[in-house]
């Protein structure tokens, strides 16, 4: 009942308030909190042996079957009160431990076998709990009866005490680091505190960093028990064991109405411990939980109440590491790019494991460097205030170029392999502008990337144009190059020298570039994700030979001018995937060999539609003989084209959308908008009707279409071939004659006439023909095949009778 009383009361209170329509009143959660663990208690000394290796207890994150433990009480020499040291192994909540799993030592005795516990973890054990019991008659038996009678309570207490002790270790590490910084360099607390909080998974009150320097540390340390956040590696088992009600209590108590600032995972575990022990204390014995802070073999116990030597006498309870499979932390590198190995006090940034700073579980940490066939190991020191491991030893002075590195160590008794890093060391080699850029353009800023042996070791970049050096902002980019912007807005043509200074190298490396007067002005390059074409805008774009962008080679495909602005259409060579999203830099090669760079932001993918079906609808009855078309690709000028489109995935159609239809040369175009000519079946299918007359009487040949959504269009797609049809009024043939006479209007629209079958030579119509009759082959079966000039690949059949 006690174990679930707090969440049950909270849930009932929330339900009553919700049903009554009342607002939350502040819940005095802090009033019910247990007293803080700030009383120093007795100490213990513990070592653990596994095989031939013996470790102090502070290096043991978990025990295993067969481990040997030596446990001694560490009392001061003037200790008068006598305590029994009792240990018990547990086997889960439903299995009372055998009697021989409970052992007792009498620390005041002189013989070692009597005053210390020599234990071997038995098979099947899952927890180990230690008790310090006032030495009175029957006390040890009472402990044994309690443990065997209610093992589940002690299992739960063991888990929570372990969690609370680890949380307290993180809290103490945070407090100690803040106080040390306050005593040494309080002015740096603003920058150090966020790193400390992130490393140890602590809550940081950002408002404190806005106070005057003298008040920052005191503000950060207020309500210290509420600072502890959940550790992803050792998150409290409270949530697992208690389920959703505790989760809800956590969420509600983080709100202002329910006492924000008085609840944290650490306080939650302490409350659970208080409820567990309160559930089975009795008039003879009062169980007093104690947190264990481990330093080497020493274990310092922290109490939240003074022990009582009158009835009920206090029994101090503390837990040892769980008996379970080893579970090392998922330590991750907190940086993706290379690090400079030549930098003094090199920090290897890591995250995902606050306990590496608060405990010595991960010990003997070292950095293994692999340079060719050579292997070097250097000691590492965890520094929460630096956000990672600091290399303690000196780097060999002869390391050059790229070196692979990995964090290694011991997690308890087991080998630990941590994240890998790439270190760079200055080496001989030339620096150059990436991408073959050799010239810059005056009257503008020029973003470029510098590549060399060790970009991570660059400390500064400066520009020299004849006068003194001008510092430039430099940043290591994702490609491992150094990105800089060379400002030439007020510069004249001439030589530009970039001076690159590197860590540990006295003389700067130099890159010489030529600044030229602007030939082609580059305003921007528009391209959408998935495109294989782009539109370059600027001036004098007739000088552009090619553009290289994110793996695409784009070639000029048509230049237009609108006022004083050139627009150059660019199409990609070959076939393949379109461009991916991102912000690449275009490399633009001019016809004189100069190479310019232009930053590009790839726009979101274009909307898309696909053609579903096409059909023809006659506008009116034609004069003359019938002409039959084959397939749906040909659009006679005497018919309307009805076609349907489906929106591509990710595209949603709306009434504001329109369809543009145009000839391939762009001379004729029309826009179909919502109405009789563009109707919506739904939000993903529309049906359009095109009357060729809207394109003008001079329109003919292949047509294409695209979707307009605001200022964005889809790519062009083929639609049909528009053909002007002649009017054939009569075909007269003499009996048995091989040739006949064809009469009609617009015969110049015909390219050739032939029988529908056979190998007879077709009759070609001369260009510019103005006559009203032609000599043609005799029809076969009353049919002749015509090829039209507007659509030579789409034959038309003339029905003569």
C-alpha cells in the first residue's frame, strides 16, 4: 500500500480537480520530501576479486557469480558503540534467500576472520545488501527473519539505493566543479556551467548565468536535490516497477501548479526508499537507508537521519552493485569531423555516459593512436567541465597527417572499446583552393574552401592584398576543408595571398589567387531538389562554358534576356538522378578558362503530375474527305484534346493551380485555369481540355505541359503533336490508271503521299506548294497514307471512298 500511495493520491487529486472544474492549487510536494542525505555515517572498505584481478569497489559497476568480496567496517579508533556487519544476497522478489546467504561479522574483534566478511557471490544471486546493526541480543536474527520474510522489499530498496547513490555521485561532481570554478575563475562560470550540466546530465538554471559574477555560483546551487536529471545509462527502475502512475506523477509535479522545482528523478527515488523502509520498520528496529559514496576501497555512508540507539534501534542499510551482466555505456563521439592532435590539452568530446565523470567505473582510460604500423597509447582524464576526455600525456612530435584514434579502457573487470576519432597533425604539403578555383572576382564576396594536409589544425586565416593582413573568419566544413569568405567588394584586380596559420607551425602556409574584374555577373542559380536542369541569372552569361554543381555537369541550353538581366538555361549531361537537397557551391567555368564560385541553395522538390489518359473531341464537322489519325499522340487542329493528370506523391492540387501548355520552342503558349477548361476530380486528379486555337494559328509541332503552383512549376512533359490538317475535297481516278488526281486546300501541309501498303514510291509535295491539285498514287482499298509536315512521325490515312 505504501509503495503506491503517492501516485494514487496525486491521481485522485487530479481527477477530483478535473471533475469539479477547479484550477490546480499548489501541492506542497516539498513538504513531504525526506530529509536530505547530509549526515556522514560510518565507513566501509570493500575490494572485489574476479579471477586474478582485484579491484576497489569504486571500479566495480556490477558483480558476477563467483566474485570474491572482502568487506570490513571502517570505524574511528574511539568508536564505542558496537555494530554488527550483516550481509545478505537476494534472489529476486519472490525467492527468500537461503540461510547460508546471510553472513555476520563483528568488527570490534581482533581476528580477521571474525571482523570482516569474506563472501563469494553464489549462483542465482541478483542483489547484495549490507546492514550495520547495533550489537544487541537477537538483532542479527531479526534482520535474517525480515529479509527472508519480505525479500521483495529489500530487492526494491537495493535497486533504489544503488540508483540514488549514482545520482548523488553526479550531483556531488557538479557541485564540486561549480565551487572549484567559483574559487579559481568565477568569470568563466558562464561558459563552463552549460558544459558541466550537459556532461553530468544536470538541470541548468539559465537565469543564473545572467546575474553578476559573484552571485552566479550560489544561484546555480540552489535547490540542489532538484538539479539531477535522468541518466540514460542508469535510469531509475522506479518507472519500470511502478508503471504509468509514477510517470504521470513526474509530469504533473514538473508543472508550476503542482510544485515545480521540488521534484526530480533523484528525489523520486529517495521518496520510494522512504516508503519501502517505512512499510516494514517495527518497534524493535528502524531501517535507516544510507547512500554509498565510493572512493577507492572506501565507502562513505550518507544518512538523512541520525541513528538511534534506543528502541526502535536504527539499522543502517546500503546496497552493493547489482549482480548482473556487464552493461558498459554507449559512449559516443560528440564531434563528426577531425580533431587537431597537435593542439595542447586536446579534448576528445564525448556524450551519452555521465557516470564516466562521477564514478571510476571506466578506469585506465587511454587513447590508442594508429599511424601506419605504429601504435601509441596515451592516458586520458575525464573532465566534465571540458565535455570529454583530456589527453594527459604529450603527443609524439613526429606524428604527421591523418592518424586514427580510439578510446580504450576497462569498464569494471571487462575491456572497454569506446568511440573512434580522426586526428590531424600538420605535415608538409601544399595548400590550395578546393575545386581548382584559381581566381576571384572583385566587387563581391568570394566564398571558397581551402584544402591541405591538416585543416583541423588551422588556427587563423588572413588575406593580404598588398597592405597589411586582414583576418578572415575560418570554419572547418563537413567535407574536412576550411571554409572562408574572401571580401573583395572594395578591391581592385590583382594578386590575393591567403596566409594559413596552423597549430604548432611557426611559418604560415600561403595560397595565391588572382582577383579579376568581373566578366560575368552571377546573381543566382535556381534549381530544385530532383532537377537535372537549372536557371542561372546575371549578366554576360554568354561567357559561361559549363557549371559543375554537386556532381552534375550543367551545359548551356538557351540564353534569354529580360531588360539588363541574362537568364541562362542549363541542362545536365547524360542521365541519372537529380540534385539532392542541400547548400552546395557551384563551380562556373567561363570560356576563357576562369573558374568562379557561387553559393547555391537547392530549393524544395518541384510539384509533379503524371499524364493518365488522352482523348480527342471533334470541334465541328470537317469539310472534305475523312482523315483518320492513329494513336493519341497526334492532335489535329480541328479537334480538342482532353487529358487527365494525377498529382505525384507529395503534391496536393488546389483550385489556384493552373496548367501551362506550350510549343517546344516556347513561341506559343496558353494557360488552362480552374473552370470549363480545367476541372478537378479530387485533390489528386484533374481533367483539362485544350482547344488548339488558344495557341494561335501559327502554332504546330510537339506540345508540352507543366503544372503551376504559385511561383513554382513542375518540369516540362510531352503532351501531344499539334498538326494542321489539309482539306481534301476529291480524289479522281481513271479506270486502271496508276495515278489519280487529288484536289483540295492547304495541300502544302502535306509532306508526302503513298499507298497504305506496298513499296510504291511516295509522292513528295514540293515546299511552298500553292496549287489546288496533285497527282497521287492510286488508293488501295479506298485509302491513301499522308505524312504531314507538322507531324512527320504520325501518319494520317485519307479515306477516298
